[in-house]
């Protein structure tokens, strides 16, 4: 599966297009299957219906754990770096991780969890999180990890959507100087979740938590009662592996479903090739497992590849803005993967935090989550990579499961702010406004993918029609990404950002509709409209225009109250950076909010608002402009 030079990349790419089944079949055969697959691919993008490795039976944990335990039991699988640097880091070998996973898998079974059941995981970045994820996979339970920063309401919506029978959490979490309740938030969430029968609680902070008899159990007690022997459940290649909720343009977050076989093959293949991972190298991805990056490139891909994985509990700025570099120095990290927002934040803190840090172990740098601006790219390249480490700018999505367009480290010539070239198996298409594919180079359009790859989204949980509508109906016969993209004269791809109503805040996807729904729940709010605007550190910030039912007196206090509501309904990541109270919103005669205008005003640019003649009441725009001092 390993590509070693650019020529091999070109050959692999060619083969993947001409003979996709032969191409992926060969790669898939490098994994451990309980029963070989009969057919590589069956698909149509109309329903959509995509199946990879049909008839194949496997368990992904045998590939992530058992096969390494056989070959290299003493190799480190995970180095856990705690929030507080004076606490000791913990190393888990593949053998130890395997034991812990099996033991916890038996706890799940003992508490009635079976193949196909859904389990919600709401945990901080502690080893028990990876153990929980893999233990679910071990017995064929479908995990639904909810990022630890989401509110009780967000957790309960997700639990109810997929009817989780169990929640795995911890008493509390520590992030920087903050101590955060976890179990308490779960308690609030499950008041409205009748499907939840059991809650398992791992200790992290040993803060007081309520433990309800017959429902709540301590992790540490339960693992003592079971054996460490747990055979891996036989899974069909197309059985669901997990659900991960993500935001879109409309409605509530949807549960993206990934399946066992294709996801395993693709995350491993893309990990090994994009980062050019060599056995024994230390890899550090700073993402949280609550997001897809942590699923694919902490939990599954690297472990399936037998990598040494650094897992970090804390934040980049605690105890100071040199923490990432301390970790790189301390654990001699070879491959470092983070988000542009983190780079920009650290860049803003100055070079003094790099002093005395030995970064010479670094070979490859990566970024993900949002377009990386040239300034951040150059800083990362110069000061972190010392101009010798390629920057692998990986473009992909929750729905794609793995990297789509990315350089191969040391193989693809990089170019600042370009994700460069598609991985083998990925066939991008740029589309014009009439729905036609734009051929040739030096063009831009909406980014679609023409052919399935093994880790493509299979469905949205409980609502296949929604999957079809959102991803497969804008451009019939193609998967639509929601991103705008340009292809330059060299055929290199550069992602320009979302073309829909999704805001990318610090690399986190937030739907404008979701934030509006939360704002509208606040007392006295008549209507609201949310747009993204360029933000120096976060990439995009959230700008909210709000109409209240009476004139606003203490605006500052009211804003704080509104932010408290958003925090309670979604979580702190969805809090608007700006709130502007207005008397009206620019709407068309059919009642549609013209977000284009609101975006321009939020950007502070009203030089060209475009055609406003279709507005029901053009005076609204003047009023808003006057309010922000742009009139
Ligand atoms: C954006 C994160 C530019 C894009 C893995 C995409 C990027 C959305 C990049 C998916 C990148 C991700 N360059 N934009 N390298 N990577 N994006 O689902 O808009 O959280 O559609 O997956 O992030 O976000 P998601």
C-alpha cells in the first residue's frame, strides 16, 4: 500500500481510476479478514447505495490491536500526555491496550450491550476514551462519540436520534486551568433520554458526582469483575462502525454513518501515505477524538498502521504557548498534525515559546480543518519545520472518513495554502453554476467527487433520504462536498471554503441554522440571522443579527444572557463573537433572508452589496449599516 515516489503516486492514481476494484482489492488484502470479501465494490450515487468489500467479514480491532500484539507486543501504541506537564505521561503498549480494550468490551457485554446497539461516549482525552471506542468496535456496538465541549442538550439530541442504550463518561475533565464537569452534564442530558439504561463513569478528577444505583457504574469497579479475554465479534464489511454527528446548512446535526471494512482500509492507507509513516516513528495529532480527525487519525488509522500515537489531554496554551513544542521535544515527535487555528494562535504569542525547544525530531507537519492562510503556512514551515518538513495540508470531511486531497510528505511538491493533489481513488470534479463539470486547469467551482472511495459516508442515521438530499442531489451522480475550490495551472487544488451555510470556527463545523435555533429560544428574541465573518485566529467567527421584541436597554447584559443560552443549548463553541440588535433583517419578497448582504456587513465591506432590488424593504440595510457605522 505504500507509495514511495511521485512516479508511484502517478501509477497508483492511474490504476485507481482505470481499475478501482483491482486497486482497492489488493490494498484490502493486506488486512486481516475473518472471511475474505467476494466482491470489491457495488455502487450508485442515485439512491445512494455504496458497498465495499462485499461479503467480507472482519473486526477492525483485530487489525488495530491483535495483529500488532502478535508481531510487536512491546511496541508503544499510545503515549498519553496529561493536561498538567508535571504529571507523568503514560505509555500503553499494543499488548496493554489490547488487554484494556478486551476487558472493557466484557464490561459492555455484561451490561447488556450487543452487536448493533448504540453507545454514546462523552469523555475527555484520556486513555479510557480510546479504550471505549475500540471496546465498542470489538463487540460490534456502534459508538457515537460526542465532543466533550457540547452541552447537555446537544448530548441528549444525539442520544435520542440514535437511541443509545449506554453512555460512557468520566466524573470530570481538566483542560488548562479549568475543571469541567462531565458526568453532571450527562446526568442533565439523560433526563430526556429514555433509551439510556446504563452509564459507566471513569475517574479523572474525582470530583463528587451523583451515582444512581442500578444505572451508574464506576469504570474502575467494573473492569475488575470481568476477564481480559474477549474474542472479536465477526462484522460484515458493511456493518456500521460508528455514527458521528456533524452540522450542515439546515436542521439539526446529522449522524454520519461509517462502516467497518472500507473505513479501515481507507484510513490506514491514507495515514500511511500522506504522512509517509515509517514503523517506529512517533506521531502526534492534536485533535480531539470527539471530531472525525480524532476518529480516523488517532483512534483507527494510526493504530491499524501500528503507529506510536501521542494523545494529548490539554490545550495548546497551558501552562504556556510552548506546550505543543514541549511535547514534540519530550516525546521526540516525528509527525505533527494540527489545525490552522492553533498555528495562528501560537504564532500570535511570539517566538519566545520556541526558545530552548528541540524540534529536530520533526520530519512531517500536517494541517486540517480549514483553509490555511499563507502567513500561518510560512510561519509553520519556517519556525516549526525549520524549512525541512513538508506541510501536508489534508482536505477532507466527516463524511469522507479520510483524507481526500493532500500532498504525500516528501513526495508531492507542496505549495502554500494548497491541498495539492487527490489521493489515489479520489476523483474530484469542479462544477459550474449550471451543474456542468468544469474541465481543464486554472478554473474554480463547487467541489464534487465523481467516484466512490472506501470510506465514503453510507447514510445519515435513521434518515437515508437526508443523506441523498444533502450530498447526492445538488449534482446528480456526484457527491457534493459543500466546499468551493480552485484548480490552478498545475492541476493543484486549493479549497476556498464552504459555499453553504456552514461556518468553520477554529476548524469546527457549525451550522448557522443551529445557532439561530438556539438564539431564538432566548426570552424576547423575535428572529435572528447568523453568518460567518473572517476572524484572525479562528478562521471564521460567528456574527448574529437579532431582533428583540422590545427596545434593548442594557445591551451588554442581554448579550451575556444570550451567550449563556447558546452555551446551554449547543455549547461554548457556538457562541457568537458579535451580536447586533436590529429592527429588521434584509429579506426577499418571498421572506428569505439575504445572507449575502449580512455577510458583507459583518465583514465590514459594504462597497458592493450587489443587487438589493429584490429586497422587501431596502431601508433595513441602511439601518443596519448605520448601526455598525458603515453608512
Ligand atoms: C474544511 C474535518 C481547507 C472544509 C476533517 C470541509 C478544510 C470541512 C480542510 C469539513 C483543509 C477541512 N483546507 N478546508 N485542509 N480540511 N476543511 O467535517 O470546509 O469537521 O468541508 O472535517 O472543513 O469539516 P469536518
